[in-house]
C-alpha cells in the first residue's frame, strides 16, 4: 500500500526536476513530461497542459501500469501510454523524462545522432543513442519505436521531436537528459562551428567501457 507521504515526496521530486528542466531550456510552454515508478504497478506522472516550470505537487496523476487513471484531480500527460510501455518493457526503469532540448532536437531534425566517442562522461552515461524515425506524438507509433531500445540504452532521440531518457530514479533520468543535451551542444560547436572534432581512440573507448 502506497502511503500519502511517499506519494507526496515523489511528487515534490517531480516538481523539482520540472523546474530544472524548464530553467535549462529543455522545454518551452507546456512541452515535455516526467514520471516516476512508485511500485511494480503504479506510476506518478505530470498532468497534461501544465508548464514543467510551474508544476504543483498536488496536481500529479497516479496511474496503474495497465493504464487505469487513479487520480481524479487532473488528466495525465498525453504521452502517458509511451511512459507505461517503457516501464512495462523494462522493470528496472524507475523514472522517465521527455523533453525537447534544443541542441539534441536540432541534431535529430538534421538526421544526426550523438557521436559516442567525444567525451568520457557521455561514453559512460549515454552509450549509443539511437535516432528513431518521426512518429506522431501521443500515438502508439512512438512507443512502438522506443520499446525495442529499453533494455540496451538509457536515451533515444526522436526525429523532428525531442528526446526521451530513463533511469533508476528521477535524478538519474534527468542527468541522462542533461548529459545528452550537454554532449549535443559540444558536438555541434566542434563539428559545425569549429569544423573539427577529434575522437577518443578505440583503445581508450575500450578502457572506458571496461
Ligand atoms: Zn514531446
């Protein structure tokens, strides 16, 4: 049985992650969504139509993994089915963030994904980030594309849309979104402003991957 204080604590963490996401410019207006697994059957997710910078802990929506909405106070994000499918695909995933960070999104629009050998930190956290083809937001086509990657990566780029990241908890999922955007920004500066990037050698990549 989930206690009210536990749910309130997770809701407060989602508010905090939403503020960081908004302040860093990863979302505009009401874009993006955040969720956290509470137990094997239940998640807490952001409501639809609310800016991630101005979330209210009491406005989060409790949902069962089968899609039953428990909370009556607000409607869940229209990307709720995508979140549920990701949790069902990998039981070790504890939280998911979805945003439209400008540099990562721009790479995806241009048809590129992250170079996986630019920075040690991004090698360790991001591994390979697939660029998935465009799918209409809120449709089953989006999770259909993401689910095959849920076991082997922590992040995906969505062409002409944005990025989805996940992790063991909210901070972990958000840090992956932050690392993704930081790496995309540095990659764009090197490859498109400076016009040159040196890669970490294959030998050093092996050392990093252990
Ligand atoms: Zn989106």
